[in-house]
C-alpha cells in the first residue's frame, strides 16, 4: 500500500516539483550528501502534491434533494426556505416510493435551482408525518413560505411530475 502511494505521488509531480541535482566533479559521497543538504527546496513525498488538486475533476455538483434530519432541520431548510420546496414523504419499505423518488428528483433537477426537494422518511419522522396529515405514502407536499401550496398522494408519470413542479414554481 505504501508503495502504491509513493508511486502515485511520484506520478503526479510536475516537472517544476522534481529538482535535478547538480553534477559534481568529484565522485565522493560526502559532496553528494552535502549538495542534498544545501538544496534550498526539497520535495516531500509525504505531503500531498500541489498538482493533484488541479488534475482531478471538480465535483462541485449541486445537490438536487436533501434528507431531513429532525424537526429543527425541517423548519430551517423547508419552512424558512425562500424557494418553493417539494417534500417527499416516503418509507424504505414502500415500492412506489422507490419509483417516485428518482422521477421526482429528475423533475426538480430540470428546474435548475428554482425549486428544492426535501425527503422525509415517515418511519424516522413520524411527528412530521402526523403534523402534515400524511396517511399514505408516497405523499408529496409543496410548501412555499411555510404554507402548503399543493400536494398529491401516490405515483405519477414523468409528464405529470413536470407539470406539477412547473405549476409550483409559477404560483
């Protein structure tokens, strides 16, 4: 493992990072070690190389949806949000929820940041499900400025989801 790390770091070093040692007229080992000690800059193989960050692709992808952690998180990220928020009440054991979730995320992603999506697991957050009158899953509630704007229960196809999301943004 250590060998792989060393090879990877050597591989990513640029030409500026690798310093050639000056040629010495004498072949004694003392002048070689002296030239190593007096080198103004040294390459450290233990620190991450500077070029590695530039060589990796940036993963600055904006998240389409987020999982609600608790009631306070719901208040901060959904109720106080300036954007309209689609709240997807779902459960791990629910088959239609597993189908609707990715479709809803895709419909939200098409809007390019004009709407947010929160996912609430009803088994983990029963209090939120009761508060919002969720009696079946999947239930999607659209909230804008803390008020419920629209909702639906059950699964919908892609066209219906797109029109639902567009309608929420226009209100």
